[in-house]
C-alpha cells in the first residue's frame, strides 16, 4: 500500500483521526516538565512517520539532545516510508516500524514501549502520530498544534507549527519545550567508511556529478523540472567540466529516469542510471564522491546537504526558506514566479500547472553550477 500521498489514508486520518484524538484527549491530564540532570541516563523516543528529508532533519535534533544529555538513549518510531533512513541516523539506539497495513497490531505493540522520559512527535498534521503518542508511556510528551488539524490534545506541552520558518526550526521548538538548550546543529551523515560493491568501485576513479530529478510525496508533479532542461544542463556540464552524470531515484522512478539517460546519451554525454539499484547506504557513499548534486526539492536534496556535499536545489512551489537544503555549500534556485511558493505541508496547493518549475531556466541553474565550481 502506498503511504505518502495516499488520498484514502488522508481521509481516514482526518475523519477517523480527529474524533479519536479528541476522545482520547478527554482522559489526558498534562504533566509537568521533569527536572533531569545533564549527566542522567535520559530516555527519548522520537516519532517521525514520513519522508526521507524530514527524517534527515531530525538528525540535527538528535545532535541537540546528545549535547544536552550526553548519556541519553534515543529510540525512533517510523513507517516503511522512512525506515531505511531512520536506521542510518547516528545516535539512534532502536528503530520501531509502525505498519500502516496492520495499525491495530502496531498500536498494541507500542503499548509495551515504556520507561521513556521524553516523547517528541515531529508530525505537523497527521493524527495517527498523536494516537501512537497515546500508546507509548513517557513522562513528558510534546508535539505540534496546527490550525484546523485538531491533533494537539494528547501532549503535555505543544507549540504552534509555523509556515514562516524552516522545518528544522519547528523541530527545535520541540526541544525547547523539553527545557533543553538549542545549539542550532545541522544534520550530519557520513558514509565514507562504506565499501562500495564491485559494480560501483570504478566510480572512485571518475569525476561525476549527480542529478536527482524525481520528487516524492504529494503534488510531486508540481516539483518536476522538464526533461529537456535536465538534458541541456547535463550537456553543458559535460562540455564545460567533463563530468559524468549519475542519475539517482527510487525503483518507481527507473523508467522515467531512463528517458533522461537516453536523451543524454544521444548527445554523447556519459551517464549512468542508478535509480532503484542501490540502498541508501550505498547511495550515500556514492554521493560523497560526487563533485556536486543538482536536485529538485525532495529528500535526496537534504541527504546531500547532510553529507556536506555541494547542493543546488531547484525550488518551484516550495520555499527555500521553508524547505531548502541546509549548509554553506548549498545553493537554492527559483524562477521568481509571483505565486511562488504555494506548498508548505506538501498537499495544500490547488495548482495544476507547475509554471514556476517550467520558468526556471537552464541558464539560472548553470550559473549556480559555475558559482559552486569557483569556490
């Protein structure tokens, strides 16, 4: 069953989730913030049930927790959508998967999870996260309140989820609720020690950049850049810098990515389609060997930034201030269409015509490439 962008799940989340969360909230008595010593063995459990990029952003919060409580243990609740990335987050002790196909079984299992000092729910709108919160035993639970979402009744403390700040700053507001100091750490990942499979070891001797052309989640088509633009960009990079082009993506993206591969090959550009062929750990290792990454605004963009890779992010309906890549090696490019941006949560826009991406020119992106190469 498709999880992200599934309209049936969204309807169930709204029409079943709201009364369920409200009803459970009637039996909830907010508890006071526990006073814990910095040297205590504090136990945390974090909830993030969607999105590779969002999951990567929580790694910055894990770093904040470890700075505040060096002896803490951190467990993580996710779904199949982000399970692969959650397992790779440094500082996480155990990862628990919520099975959307078997929600009652998962909830019954989560009722056995206990002994936590803090529970942090990073979901801004889904009600199922709040229900999971009710099942896990913790001294102090924090999450987001958001207008018309009716999901904040089960937390001991909550904070308004804002469209006016980067998502990582929303996440930082949760650790403030837990009485922790914020150090503004960014996500950090490192796969340099990973040994590449034989099939990819030749890449270690090559100069290449990476294109990630397929976004995920709701309204993905609004964040697509035309294939012809990718082909022109790849040709210019090959002519000017002599770089091979690697194309990344998921299994479902393979056929679409193959179309770009064919277009680039027709212009004699060396190119390889890696979509769906390697796990996240191998992709991370390959990305760390790249000169730079050009990506639409999606999870791999945050992956590259966390790997300290130079990133050029193509922003259409998403705001770089709200969802852009984090780090001094990152550049965001947008066309400047007057209606831009129109997406904050990922699904709220009514737009059916992605003119903001179509009006983003190859010349604009190439200027960003040249700026990175001059550093």
